[in-house]
């Protein structure tokens, strides 16, 4: 069972992405997806759900918060959300961070956020100001832990060193873009920083915008707003990866999505990959990742196909 480094949070092997809540999944469908996900997570783990203030301009948070309140599940679920740029001139300035956190607390109908991200780096605001603001919110009990998303290796290192110098709370995790067909940015720099500082890694777009499900092939029309971006991965390398996924999936009797996510979950430094589902059928395809065990030669074949 994965534990988020630097915390006492025991989280599920899959982090359910809330970016679709209120977008491609309406509220009843989003609640059904959340119900199915929570029912599948072992009682020894906490279902892990990721959202952000910018998803649906707060609607995703509101749907998640309403669902937790109605089901009485706040103490079971680990909630991650983010201070997002939106139209802010200085999104990680102290006043903006505090205002964003308060909005998210209201939207989520909770008194604390388990993991709170800087959604994107903000080079217009000194790191000292951002990290001190996060620290004050942690001291107030409104945030339990803080993390970074979309940071470069240099800026992530600088942020960690700044926290140490100031004696304030530090980032415990990184949320990068990382999957079977997007490996270079994370593996050639960020992974070393994460490993050196003992951070958790929680990759987004774990299914490459849906491409790794096998539905989005060149020349095929799929009814999804993600189709054009997913089909950008089609080609010789993408086809090779899909073929390897199909072979492993068939051997285990599970979806290609589950295999792709299990490969990612098993990568060095990764705590749990993030993937979203716009209906109950889609989340059912993801759930085998929770107990899927890949053989060493299967992981090696997938890695070689994506090299």
C-alpha cells in the first residue's frame, strides 16, 4: 500500500482525477464515479482524489465536497486540490494563496485540505513569499501538506532549499506530466530531484489524455473532447506501445488502461498515478490497477516499447 512520503497518508494505488467533474461528467455521474471508486479501494487505504480550483471554475471542488458531505466520507478520503493561475497576475502571492485556499475549503465543505499544490510555478512571486504563506496555512491547520505541480528541476530544487533555509513547511510531492509515452521530462531531471529529496510523485495524464486506453488510433473517430490531443500520440512509437499494452492486458484479462497505470505506479519514485473517468464504465476499466501485479518481463517489455 502506498504511503505519501513525508506524511502519514496511506493512499490508494490510483488517484482519481476530478478534472472531469462538472465538465464531461455532470454531478450525478461524477457522484456515481466516486461511489464506484471508493467501493473498490481496500479498507487499509484512503481513496485519493485530485482536483483544482480552476477545474470548472470551482465546480469540480463543489461536486466533490457535496458528495463527501452527503456520504459522510470526509475522514476516509484523501483530498488534493491546487492554487491555480486562472486570471491572476501573481497567482502564488501570499494574498492569492490564502484566498484560493479559503475558496477551496468552502467549495469542498471541509476544514482542511490534505494535500495542497502550487498548480503552476509563479516566477513573478518570490519563493519565500509563497512558501511562508503555505506554512502559515499549515500552522493554522487548514492545509496538512503542500506540494508542487509543473515545476522545473531547478525551481523545484530551489523551492526545497528555500523551505529548509527558512525553516518552513516544504513540498512533499510533485505532480508532473508522466506516462508511457511522455517520459523524457520527468526521467531526465525531475526524477533525480524527487529521489534526492524523498518526495512522492503523482503523475497526471497517466493515460496520455486517453491514448493509452487504445481507443484513439490514427484515422478513427472517437466521441471525446480529448480525441484530437490523444491521437497526436499515434504513429510508429505509439502503435508499438499500444501493441505491448494489448498483449499484457490480454494475459491478465484487464483493460489496457489498467496495465498502463500499473506500469506507471511501479516506476521508481511514483506514489500513485492520476487518471480520470467520465462515467462508471470508464472507472471500472481503471480499477484493476488496484491489485494488478505485473511480471518483471512484462514491465520490461512495456518500457522497451516506449523507449
